[in-house]
């Protein structure tokens, strides 16, 4: 499934989506950045509550398909610009991480 | 064997927000060279972890990336405090990072283990009070 379809089907808010046609496969939940880099697979959806600039770098380098910020966490405008420039898709969910993940079941 | 392509970076030691710039640049360079996404991912993550380590522990340093026909070599060098116990530092979950570093999502004690995980060869030369050089190789062919 494409990131743009996932966002729509799950009702996630789109903070930025420079590469909405990217395919999502699987998901990983984590806030410790090195765990994410060590364990998250390429092309997965990464669910986190971290919202600093390093999240964008990790998402880009670990090559995940999108970041989903859980618990209503958001990014400031400057970071959204950075993410857009780096081609990182960022979605936002009002739900906690677990409930956010259950929305993905059967879709990615 | 032909001469490698060499990329050199100075890693700024006082700023987490700029950490990763060298890794992102390398990612773009390797993409232009046509390397596979999986190789690029492994090089990028190993290098980013190294960059972050130099910011957390060593007040910065240098990164040199050499692209050969059959492998990518990453050499990270700093003049930081050195690693007292390399065996401990290699253990998953062991970290000497500060609480403020941890609040940013770093300091999980996974940096060096990740660098080893994603590379085919890794060597650490460290002298307490002098500095640390980490040399990593990722085979492409």
C-alpha cells in the first residue's frame, strides 16, 4: 500500500508527504533512535513519539517509508520543511502507539 | 585496483541538530554512484551512529569515506577521551551518555553494536586520553 493510501484509510493527518507514492511494508514502534536504526526494516512505517530533528535524519538514513507520530505529537514548521526537503513522509495520529499500530494491521 | 573515491567531512562536536549531515551527504553521493539501496542504508546507518558517537563523547572529529570497486571503507577519527573498556562499549544497552543526550532518543547503548551489525568488518583503535579511530568496511561486490 502507498503512504498516501495508508494515511487516508487510517485517518492519519499528513504533516508532510513529499513521497506519497512510496510503498509501505511492515511497521516498527520505538523511540530510542539506535534501536530503530538497528531493528526497523527499510520501507516500514515507523511509529514514535519523538519529534526532534534527529527523527528526520534517522527516518531518512534507515530508509523507512514514513514516520507516524503517535499520541497527537506534532512537529514545528521548521522541521516539517526539513522533512519535506529530505523526502521524509510524516503522518500524525491522535492515538497512542499501540492503537496506532492496530490501525495498520492488514494494510501494510 | 583503481584509486578509491574519497569523501572527507569534519564533524561538528557541539550540535546534535547538525549531526548526520555527513551521513546524509554520503547517502546522496552513494545513490549517485548507483549503489544498491540496502548497501546505502547500511553505510548511512553505520556512519550516522559514528557521527552521533563523536558528538556525544568526543566533541566531534573527522569522517573519511572511501569507495572502492568492491567495498566502502569508513574511517572515523576523534581526539576525544578514548574508550576505557571496548568490550563493555560493544555490549548492547551499555552507555555512558548523559541524561540530556538520552532525552533526545540517543544513548541507548546500541551505537557501536549497530555499527558492527551493519558492516562486514569493524576495527576500533582507542587510547584513553588520546582518541579513537573506528574503521568499518562494507563489501559491495
